[in-house]
C-alpha cells in the first residue's frame, strides 16, 4: 500500500485521519466498527491507478483523534459530510464496510445524496438487534444477530477489564477457517486500537439503528456484497439488493473468503467486482 497520510478537522474540532492515493473520481471508503483505514490496503493499491482513493479513520479509530464525545452513527455521518465538504469532493463513490454502511445510510437519511454518485455496501445488516415479536421473515430480512441482552453483555465486556479477550473472540470469529493466523491477528490488532469504553458506546448506538425504511428509498447505483458464512446473514444482503432498484448483488462463498472481511481474505475477487462496478 502506498498512500499519503492526511488530516481534516470536523465541524466540532475533531482531527480525522485519512489515507489518500491516486487521482480521478473519488472513491471514499468507510471502515466498520473499531476498524481502520489501513484495513483497505488492498483496495488502495488496486484502485489508485484510476481513482482518487480516500480511506477514512472515523473519530476514535486508527490515527484519528480520540475525542471524548460523538460516538454515535449520526455524528459519524456528519464527520463524513465534513470530510467530503472540506475536500470539496463531487461524484463520489462511497464504499462502506459493516458499520460503514450504517454511516452511509445515516448520511443519505440526513443530507440526501449530495456529492454521491454510487454506493458499495459491504456486509451490514439493516438492523442488528432482534425483536422477539418479529416473524421469521422479518428476522431474516433484518439480518439481526443480537438480542438486547447480548448487546448489553457485549458492551459491558468491551468497556471492562475483559476488553481484549472480548475483541479477540468477537473479531476472531469474523474470518474463515482458511484465514492465515497473521492476517487474523493483524485485523484484531487494528480493532484493539480503539478505546474499549468508546467502542462500547458506539457499538450500543450502532445496534439500535434500524435502516429498513431508508434502504428502499435509495435510488443511486448500488453494489451489495455479502458472505455466505459471514456473521452477517447473507439473506439480509439479498433483502437489501431487492429493495434497491437496479442494484447488483455479489455473495462470496466460503472458499472465496466469504466471511465478514472478504475484502481482505478474498481481495482479488473483491477488487475485480468493484472494478467492474466502477466502469
């Protein structure tokens, strides 16, 4: 990966770090919960010959400032708005992984499609926390993987002395059995860079967001990517695809790296699919 390390300042004076390489149409990439811009290293190197590739570290993540406030999806969406505005980007392709999709959905809900031309949504449930009253069809569409109780338990563990063990178990379960141990450890170490207390606050807010009414309103050209054995149920990615007219769906099989980090485990195929979508 060859990229320049740069910073912008948000409207509430938080310094955000980003990696930038290449020139051309902007491809802005937003990592998931507690993840970092450098996790897009394979995409930065693959697309900087045709795009102005920008990978953001959200507040509290990676090299960005560890602010004491703002660990909500709504504030992260405003941070994204601030970044696009300060860099004066137009005709942007937004790529979000995991929670990064929620940031995109909140951006669209709050600001509309201003500055945005295309979306790439990678492996995020429309709503993470299940309602006991839901039908089987509602549960399948939502892609919920937590109950209210498990959300509280995980947040308490993240913010306490068991933070590292909790992150290792949680994130370690998001790769395939074929993932190289050194790659798995590298992913875990990126996540451990975020404060446990801030990670817990953001995780709780993330799990309370329901995007099922927003997703059918999306009119932008959209690529939806999921994994057959991902922690995010693949049928929820089918539901997202079915709600967005003209969208494209790609599901990675297990042998293709089809868990939550398919853009790392299956980088070659992932990049090929994204390249086709960018044409």
